[in-house]
C-alpha cells in the first residue's frame, strides 16, 4: 500500500475494468469487408470465326432448369451474424450486471469488457471515467518498453527483463521505479496512449508518482487489445506469461488474490492488479484476460473509503468481477 508521496502501490490483474467509489463499503468491427464479385464478360473479337455450321444445335428437348426452384433467401443473414449478436448481448449483460451491483453499494464501479472473438466492447456507466491507476500503470509502461524493443529503439538487458517480470507478476514497486527511471517515466504512458488510441488516460501530474497515472476501464481493455494485436509475438508472450504467473501476494506482502485472481475462481485469468491508498481513499483494481484464447478482456476499477477496510474493498471487487463474468461464461 502507498500513501501520497511514496510511490503508489500496485496490483496485478486481467481484461475487466470497473471503478468504484464507496461510502461505508467499497465499492466494443468487424465491418466485415465483403468484396463484391465482379462478373467478367468475355466478348468475341471481330476476327473470331463463327461456330462450325455443321455442329448440331443443342438438343431442343433438354428441359430448362426448374423454374420453380426459389432463389436463395436474400434475407438470410451471414453465418456469423447470430454469434456476433450473442457476443454483443453477452458483453452488454456483463457491464450491466456490474452497474446493477454498484447500486446495491455506496460505491462507484467502473467496468469495461471486450470480446476479442467478435470485436464487441461494452463500457459500463463509469467505464470512461478517469481514475488513478495504482499499479495498472505498470502495464502501460511495460507495453511502451516492449514496443520500443520490437522496433529496435531499445535493446533490453537481462536486468530490464527481470524488472518487467517482477513488476507484472508480484507488482514489485522497486522494479517499476527502475523501469520508470530508465525508460522515460511519463513518456512511456504517453506512448501507450498513442499506440492503443486511448481517450481517457493521462500521465501523472507529478512525474515521480506513477501510481497517479489516470486510466479508465475502457482504456485498460484497449491496452490489452493492443497487447494481443500490436506487439510482436515475443513481446506479447512476455506480457501474458508474466500476468499468468501473478502471485497470490504482492512483493509488499499485500493480498492480490482478488477479483480476476480470486482463488475461488477456477477458470483462470492472466491479470494485473492494482491497489493504493490515497488520502481517505483506497484504490483496488482487477484487470486482465479470461477465457479460451484470452477471448475476453475485462477491467474493473474501484475506489472506496479507507475506513471500509481492504478486506471489504477486495470483497466488492470479487462481487463485481463475478457479476461481469457470469454472462460471459454463459455465452
């Protein structure tokens, strides 16, 4: 956990984002391009001889094709239209469930879910709201560093790779501090914003406080989507392998087995968690990738009063994540 001036404490998690502001309890193309087939009509040139007059005409007794055969139903939808509609319904149900859960608490919950199989994204009521990142800024920073390694701008040392792994698995703050210093700090956040086309995120006002990076649930799922589609296969594996090896406890001893990493969930998740104390508020985030082939990206971001306690805050994240995942597993 971190207070204001020490570097903000993080957490590791998967692809849901929900943000919660609590009282007493803590609380999207496939524009499937279809190329129209052009019928090529071949016209005989003037030098082409006529057909052999000795050739007999076609048998006049051959019947034409059955005129009663109906044409294909022009209203038949494409084969995948039904599953795409189901996907849209599922991700919408996921964010709606989280929003409904939030009404039962004195909290604000921000959530976003993306189905990478069908390109459907749904953003909850607070899913575009900027929120302090806590340790989710580690994900943003690592994505920028790996992009630069992919393009040859930087060559990563063994120490760099060790720090990346530590920052992503145990959410090690010292490892993050080293990466932040060596790779430009806020510039890394700005680069990831540009790479992933983010709209709600921003570097911290105080360049030393990476935990005060602004993020949104919507932007976090976009970052995960960039990991899957924008990074090289090798760099993508670095991220996913690290997230898949997230430990039950953070390097600081804080329990990060909540939300997507809730041990009572047996479907598995590659997740980056985040946690941070800031004044009278406690930030607890769970984000990552779930499902076969990392199909679903989920981000749940929460903010609540410190007076409610960390256990109560984690319980809120657990319930929000469970609400989001239920329609996805049913789909």
